[in-house]
C-alpha cells in the first residue's frame, strides 16, 4: 500500500469486469453495470456521481419508462444507487446501478459501443444499406424524444450501444448513461416530481446538445469510419441522413429546429479543449459552427 492506513483486504464481493468506461464495471452474474465515483478530473469533468445525479437517475428511470421509444430502440435504466452517508458535502462514494444488456439481445446478437465502431475503418459489404439501417433506428428516436416529449438524449458515441445481428448489421440501439439525459424545460408545462433542477435545459442548450452529440460527434464519427473503409461515399451517406431528418420533420409538422438544419444552418461542435483549459463545467462549454453536410434546400 502507498499509505500506512491502507490495508489489502483481498478478494471479496461479486466478480466484475471492466468496460469501455474507466469508472463503470459490469457484474455478469447480476447483469448489471456499476457506475462508480473516481472523484478525479478526466477530460472535461470531475468523474463523480453527485448527489443530485444519484436521485436523478432513479427519477429519470421512472419518468422515461413512460416516454415511448420506437421499435428497435431501448433504454438502459438506472433504477438504484448506493452511497455512504458521511457528514458534509463529500460526493466521492456514490454508485449507480444500470440495467444490463441481456433483456435486449437475441441469439446471435452482438452489442458494440458506438465509439468502438467509429475507432477504425468500418468495413461492411454494403455501407450505404448499413448506414440507412443505422440512422433509421437512431435519428428518429433521438429527435422525436426531444421535439415530442422534451427529453434530450445526449446520444454521442459513448452513450449508445449498437446491437449487430449475425451479419453485423445494426438491428437495435440502446441508449445508456442517464447523466447524459436532460429535459427541455420549454417542452414541460409542469416539472416532473423528483427530477432535480440540474436536469433542466433551456431550449438553446437542448438544441446545441442534440446537434453536437447526435450529428457531429456520433454520426460524423460513424460516417467517417465508413468512408475510411470506402472512400468517396460520405456525400451519399449525408444525403441519406438528410432524407431521414426530412421524414421526421414532415411527421412532426416541420418544426423550426429541423427546418433550420435542412436549409443548411451550420452544425455545432463543442469546444472541448477550451473547456479543459478553463476547467469549466461541461454544461458551460462553448460551441463553434461547423459546415453542415446535409446542405441547403434541394
């Protein structure tokens, strides 16, 4: 031990495995993920589970169970937490339990974190058909949750598990990590009971997070990985994405937020490096405009 008061207690408790998240473990016997508090700054954030995040996870799990998602899209709820009741504001011990993957999988399915798909050239026999299946699952779910129900899923590459079938085609999307779920306050006439105020976004913040997390971080990464394996197809991929957004917009009565994207309004990228330099809270992050590959009106 590096400290005289530390003692090696040996192996104890249930077996757990590491995951793609440095502070989340998987308990296979219980089919549960365990999100722990490290209480150190990694990238933008102090990686802890604040007290409002503990109670908020449980409240959001209950609330989101009543918000419909389309077929092929699921949510990994966070129905419970544990912490240590110590005097003062210490938040270093909070642990959140998250539901596992087994209820969402069929024989032959393989769950893959979206970030892993984007990490290397994404080889598939028909990248256009693969992309259409991918965006057809993810994009309507995220946009409808926001514009119809006021639920902002920050669906960046780390927050989505993609379920692939035996042929490695996307057949389901699982949204995870309720720390990345907020409520667009302008779309809630009454604030839900038990949901902490820190989960509240104004319309501008909601719009920024949807555009960055979904289109720039997530779909920019996946389309880039497909194009790395099949150069020259990116324009086609973004045209197909535009068609999906157009269909959602038409079904929702042409909301201004989607019309702006379809007429060429710049997308938004989060200035992560600036946040780190300033040591700002992540929700205070500035955004910078980037070109919109969906283009203007056709």
